[in-house]
């Protein structure tokens, strides 16, 4: 009977260890998958501005460019992330402005069908607390 208990305990320990290893591997794939786009899907970071630009508008664009170049340069190079800037007042951009429902300066991240509007965070944080805007942009890109 004692050998039976030992054998049963070994089986239970092996099962628990195997389940734990599988769980670790699976959760690692989920974490890695958060920042990787689906096959053929790219993330587009749009920055819209007006013809006359205030210091905050310029800061939003600069903070965005810095985050993308410093932390997502590989994704930019391989086309998984695209940064596009447009003057929202120019006639050539009216169709895109309408499609994204932009009314002026805007910072928008589009991932597949998902649209994340970071405009208010841009205006709140770009000049005085750029780290908060950087964090919001990272979170949007890594969703």
C-alpha cells in the first residue's frame, strides 16, 4: 500500500509540473502576442494637425515620433507600424479626415478594426508630462 501511495504522489506531482510548464508556455505566448499584429495586419499611428500649429500640437507629434523611433524602430522598418501625419485642413486629406471623424488636431492609433483616440491625452500631457503620453501610446500599441 505504501508503494501505491508513493506512485500515486509521483503521478500527481508529474501532472502538476506538466500543467505548470504548459501554463507558463501558454502565458508567454499570450504576452508576446499582445504586441504582435495578426498576419498581414499593420498598426497605423495617425497624427492630424491644422495649418497653424501651437506648441502643444508640435509636442504631441514630437513625443509620438520619439516613442516610435526609440521603442518601435524595428516595427516601423518592417511596416508593422506606420506613422502618418496629415494637415486636417488640406483638401487632399478630407476623405481620411471624414473617415476617421477628425475635427482638427488628433492622435489616433488604428489596429485592424480598432480605433484608439489618444487626442485628449496628447493635449493633457505632451508639454508638461510627456512620460504619461508615452505610456498611453505604448499601451495603445501593445494592446
